[in-house]
C-alpha cells in the first residue's frame, strides 16, 4: 500500500505541475510543508499512547487517550486560529519571500485549518500501533493518499486554485485518521472517535508529559530542521530549485515512511522488554541495526538509480532532478535507518530526554549549515546538511550510549 500511495503522490505532483506550472508546484509544495514547522503529527502524544497499551490496563489506556485528545484539540484549535489570522494579516509575503503571491494567503488559511483538524485524528494511528495493528494504519494512510489524488485530479479538471491542491494531502490525512479511530474503536469496543473529538470525561487524567514532552521536542526540532529546507531554498534560489527539491522529497517521503513503519513495532516490543529487564538487548539491537542498514541500502540504490528519471517525469521534464540530489536523500534515509532500532530502544522517558537534547543540537547545526550549502550547492545542499547533522548529532551519540563500554557502564 505504501508503494501504491507513493505512486499516487507522484501522479498528484505531476498533475499539479501540469495545471499550475513549476512555480505553482513550488508554491503548493512550500505551503504544504509549513505545518511541519508548527508541530508534527501528534506532538509526541502518540508516544504516551503506545506506551500505555504496553501496560494492558484498559483504564490507563483510556485515560491516556483522553488526556492526549485534550492536548491535541487545544493545539489544533490554536494552530487553526493563528493560521487564519496570519493569512488575513498579509504576513505571508515576508514569510515565503520568492514564493509569495496572491494565492498564498488562502493556501495558508486552508492548511492551518485542516492541519488543526488532523491533530486529534492522528491519534488513530497511535492506538492501532499500541494494539499491534499498525499495518492497518499504513493501509488507511495509503487509502488517504488515493483520496488526495482524487482531489488533485478533480482540481486539475476544473482548473481549481492552488488552495485546493494544497488541501488535498491534509484531506487525505484527516480521512485516514478518522478511519483509524473508527477501526481502533471497533477493536476496543469503544466509541473512540467520540472520545477523541469530545474528551469530556470527568475522571482524573493521566500524566503523559514525561513521554509526550521529550517526543514533541524530538519531532518538532526534526520538523523544523527538515521542513526549513524549502524555506531556505526559497530565500536563496529561484522557485525552480524549490520544485526540484520537492520532486526529490516526494520520492524520499514514501521510502522513509516504509522504513519508519518497519521500525514502529519495535517501540511496543522494547517497551515490554523493559518491564522485565532494564538491560539493553545489545545482540538483538546489533542484528536489527544490520537489517535496517541493509534495507536502507537497497532503498537508497533504488532512489539513486530510478529517482532522477521518475522525478523528472513528474516535473514534465521542465526541470532536471539530478542523481546528486537523490544521493543526498539516500544518505539522509540511510542515517535514519541505521538509527531506528536504537532510537526505538530509547523510548522510555530517560531515553527520550537523551534523544531530545541531541535533536535540538541537530536542528541548530542543520540550519546553520543548510544556508551556505543551499547557496553553493542548490537543492542538494540542505539535504546533505540534514544527513550530516543527524548522523553526527543523533546517530553517533545514540549508538555510543548503547554499545560503548562507557554506555554499558551507565
């Protein structure tokens, strides 16, 4: 389903390029990225939800879901209001620089409202992951991508404004999230969608910040580091550079999602392992790291060999996507793949705090290096900065903490 979703994403991008041109596609890709600069998916609440399911205490699970839903509803409402006010104020012209134009304000408003709605709905995937049924969430995400493609094709057929194309992905995400909540609710024999949208239980909540807090820092700093690439390019390069970067990123996204989906079940497995033994299963982690590295290498080779041709086709050959950009995305994919097993082991509060500190450092280094590399190397520069910063600031420290003698002593 991830492959089918990736194909649908490519067709959507090609339709946007055909309808709006390279500059219009750059605008749609840039504005669609802005939610990642505000927050990511569930603000770390999903971490607390998945961990709660490892306890097998139904009441604790429900209280965690309720507390998380309250947090995400408040955050989603604030983001929607701020986005609409930002669009109405005209501040988008200075924010988006070369990509700004008459169509930017409505795009910002639509993105903010739909992203705000998607936040509480994103809990559906976390609940399915906690139940050990994350493959259903992946299938529903693929179906959401097909829905997004349908919106894009209808928009292209009727010459819709850019806001419709910007909305397509978030419409698919909202639909997939709602369907995930309905399915998880059937499994739990609970009206889960109502619990999430109307979390009015008067029973005491449960503490989620010890997990959700550090996880939110990890996600937000990573999102700022990677999501700012398009903003950096829009400031130092013409719109075609943003379009080329976005074409490569649309191939990288499903490949990265595939590796992440393979890693997520490890969270639940390691969470249960820690309840019986606090010692890291180093032999198992080494084996898993080798498997993920091998898988990452296979996917990376595919990105480098087939990526330029597919991405250039997606852009109707109006701009060339070179192998250098796809090699940079492959390096970014590989450094994440190598780190996933160890990152999943560090899913307890102490481990997440350790990762959060490194993620902040990674974001600072990434942003500092991205600007000069974007100026001298074009679209590949920020991607290389992301890969290098993640490897040095996150991957190496996490592996050292687990496998070195000093880490074993700790």
